[in-house]
C-alpha cells in the first residue's frame, strides 16, 4: 500500500467555476513519509486537467511542492489554507478566482469584494484576511502595505454598524509600481471614509 492516499472531490467556486479538491492523507503508522516515497506516488486517474486543482492535507512542504509540480498541467493549482481558503499558486488561465473563508463578515462585505473582483479584470485573486485590528478600519479603502516578504495590496471594508474586515487583492504583476497604480484606481472607484 502506498504511504499517501488521495481523495479527489469535484467542487465549484461561488461563481460556478468547476475545480477539483485533491485531499491527501499520510497513511504510515507513525505519520511520517520519506522523499523516496514520492517514486511510488500516483495521482488519481480521474483528474480533469482542464480544471483547477486545490491541494489539501497535512504533510511536509516538499510534498506540497511535488504535488504542485505534478498538477502543473491543470488550468490552475492552489493550496488550501483554513485561514485564507484556496490560494492559487500557479495558473495557466486568465480566469479570476475569489476565495473567502466561511467566517462572520460585516454586512455587505462578500458582495463588495465580489463586485471589486468582477469589475476589475486585472485582479486575479481576492481573499479575506484574518481578523486582527478590525476596530481600526474606517470606511472603504485600498493601500499597499510593505511586509517582510514583499508588498501587498490590501482592501478594507466597514459596514454601517462599524464592523470592518480586510482582504488581499492579487495581480499578475505585483511590483510596487503596479500595486500603487491599482490602489489608486480602486480608491478612485470605491473609496468611502
């Protein structure tokens, strides 16, 4: 028996885009695998390469790297993160992708994020961010934030009750110049304070 078992589940996004959820489970008694186990690894025959694939499971980072590489022929590959939803890490399509966790959001947040994502063709992905410092959110706005691993385009939303949430916007080009341009465009279209 192979030390890694797969389960392939058909899904569709909130927008009706079909994709496959590839769950893996390490089946060894001690829950440990070795790199040589990859030699016997076979993806399910039912994989539809014309669709995207979201990978999920508890395993080492090198296993995720291997699976992303093996799924490269699909239209896109994402990794499931319980905090963020599906994060697309490789894509061969210009199809947009929206990933919002199943959380309690401010009134109108999901509709607003979906509207921004649909109206701006240059946005490839949006996903909600974890809750921290939400009381500091005032109105609707967009800014570029510098973090240790680069720059990020962040949107904020506040409902009429003062409840706020943040989301990240991903573009094909994430240079500082492009992210700054995008923040300016989004603020011109949607900003409220």
